[in-house]
């Protein structure tokens, strides 16, 4: 496995070693020792999630205000544009984001540390999205950051969608901007995990 730094400290693109031939392929999607050796991070995951979404679905940008989750995400069918936004108010990269395409074809994974809002846009006919989390889902602490907040300026590849507009859940369509979340006290501090 190879770890590729992103423009922000923390998130990493991970490329597994893929063994393939005309019969198919094999890859190791998770190995605790390998992850630690390439990232320097000891990791314990407590929950695995799997979602399937249709083309144009945009999920996010989600985070937990209390007990934030780190996520190791990947796509096993189709392709998505994956985004992580630093929402730690005392971080030097507060309000900045990283984005990359994750697909069944490129086998890439993205490590998203606690303290980042996360979301993805489905670019293929459908996509199966898998992720491991470092903390349990706590719906009472879940929040949504507005996907098109102009203060962040995420460059979503909407031109790759037929309708040119994403399909959103009601909670994501009515999500708050970064400024609104900061004003309400719903954002994170670097050492805030209680």
C-alpha cells in the first residue's frame, strides 16, 4: 500500500497493491499493520458502513459534533467524487477541502481524520460506497455542512451529470453554511472530542 499526501495535513489517498490477471484481481483493503507502517497512525475501527447510491446523488457534507469520526472510505462499484472539509476552527486549514475521484477501477481509498466534514457525489450509474469509522454513528450529534457553501468553494464535477444538479436528501439540502455552524457552536476544535 502507498500513502499519497493531499494538500492538507491529515487526509491521505491510499493506493493498495493490486494483483491482477485475465481472471480478475486481488487486493488487501485493510491491514492494520500495513496502514500503520505507511501512515504512522495506529488505528482502531469500530463500525463498517455500506451505501449504494444512484447517479447524481450527493451525500453530505456530514460530521459528528461530539465524538467525531475518522473514516477510511472506498468505492467497490462505480465512481464518486469524494470531498473532505476541515471544520476544526483552530486548524490552520480551517474551511479548506481535499477532493479526489474514488472508483472501483482505481481502487483508491481516502483516509479522513476526525474533524473533517465528508461527502461524495456519484458520477457513475450507481456506486457502492464502503467506509470504516473510528467512532460509532451518533445521530443526535450528526450535523451537515452545506455542499455548495460559497465560502468553501468546492469544485464539484457537476458537468459530468446529465441533469447538472445533484440529488440531495432533505437534511443536506437544508444544511448550514460554515459561518452558520461556527456561529451556532457546532464546529470542532482540534482537541474537542468530548
